[in-house]
C-alpha cells in the first residue's frame, strides 16, 4: 500500500517506436504528472529529438536516445517500460535491452500484465501490477475515514479518469489543500509510487483493496483523498472493477468523466448520455453509501475550441453541475465542487 518511504527514482523511459503513440500512455503519464526525475526517453525512431519537441502535451522535457546503452550513460536508477505492446508481452529484442539495463544494476519497472521479475531473477524489478499478498474483504471500516473522499467514475473506460484525478490533485496542491492520490492503475501507481492495481485483484477482494487504499491514505491526515477510478458501469469488460471501487472506496462524492467523441463502448453498446450516467452512479453508490456526482470532467480533445465550449455549456445545462475540461482550461471548478461536498454516511 503506502510504503514507509517512497524511493526517489531517476527514470529512463523505454518507449521504442511508440513514444508518440497512445499505447505509451504510461510514459506520457510519468512525464506529465510524475515527481521523479526523467533523464531520457528511449525510442530509436526519434533519437536526437526531445520529448517536448514531439509531444508538447507531456509538459516536461527529456532527451530522446536511440538505445539502452545510450540511456545508461545518463545514470538512471530505473528503466520504465513505458508502453503496452499488442498482446501484452514484450518482444525478445526489447527484453534484450531490459536485460542490458538489469545487468548494469538498474531497476526494471513495469506495469504490464506480463510479470518481469521471473525474467530477471535476483535483480531489482518492480512489477507494478503485482497485488499485495494479503487483501482483506471489505469490512466497512472505510465508512469512518475522516477526510473527504472523492472518486472519479466514467461514462466509458479510457475517458480520462486518471487525468482528471491528477489535475484535481494538482489544483488542490496549488490551493494549499493537503491531498492524497490513491492510485488504482499501473500508470497512477508509477506516478505516485504507491497504490494497488485493482484489475489484478481477485474480484471478491476489489472492494477490500479499495477500502485499504483509503484507510492507508487517511493515515497521512489529508484534507482530501482522491481515488483514481477504473472502467465504467456501462462497459461489460470492466464494470466489475468499477463497482468494487464505487462501494469499496466509500466515497462522499463522485466526479463523472465523459468524452465528447460519442464513440460506442463496444459495437452495439452506446455510451450512456451524461445525465443518465449521473443517475446510474448515484443510485448504485447509494445502495451502500450516498455519493452524489458533484462535477463533470469532460475530455474534448476531439473538438475545436468553439465546439468544446458548446459541448461544455450543453452538459452544464443538462445536469446543472459544474463542467470543465481540466486539460483545456482548469480543474479548479471541479475542485471547488468536491471541497463543497458534505461528508456522507452509509445507508441504514
């Protein structure tokens, strides 16, 4: 969960051939939100350029090198596998580069479903998706957590729940609000240095893992605990993990994340309209503990500025809630709504 101390790392990010691709979202997340130093990015197709030159949205710069040997010249303490290849397994030529780093005493950090520790016996490996050895069933102890708890939920998977959570955390930090980010996915855990990858937890224990996260976060006496959401109630592949987080993290309020693209979840499975999603999440949460949706974070990257403003205004009018695209403007309206939300108690 939360280690006694989170080690400071100097990362080389391995993103061979994929640094500008959406499959490198772990690389992008660490650069944009991580506190650890990034000494270089490895991608031979972009060697000689810099991270901000090819992806200005990552907000932090680093040189791009063409090989692992060049990366080792920057004295990293850790190499992050910053991409998710098709099929979930690393090709042999990529494993050879990681072996080179491992034999040089550099830690290998990976959020893949493929566990890398068995590939490098006796070496330093952090398999981020490996869950804690013992996770209890949900107990209800989370109902007594004193700090306000906010959870991000979504109309679909991959609509920006982690991004929204981290943008709200950043806004809170700038406002002087003491906040803990409870990471539930591999990229969030790499950024924060702690958490539980709930998609690797046995289904009966997902709610218990979520509860343990908020209990651990509360030990640091924050004013606000922000729980990173996963999946979506409407997505048949990931709805189980969403429900476990919704009940297990005992939230006092929810931030709904939506995407303006209007794409189907799966063929023949449309995304629910935002007002309906608000009602669904509130009703399902209230089976255990009331948690109103207090704000909506929208991803409008598919729209131009004018279209984005119209979309945001329409959602605000339909729901009567604060709406913002935190990447396009600011997460401040979402933070204000979260901080204004009262603590809630479980149903009786």
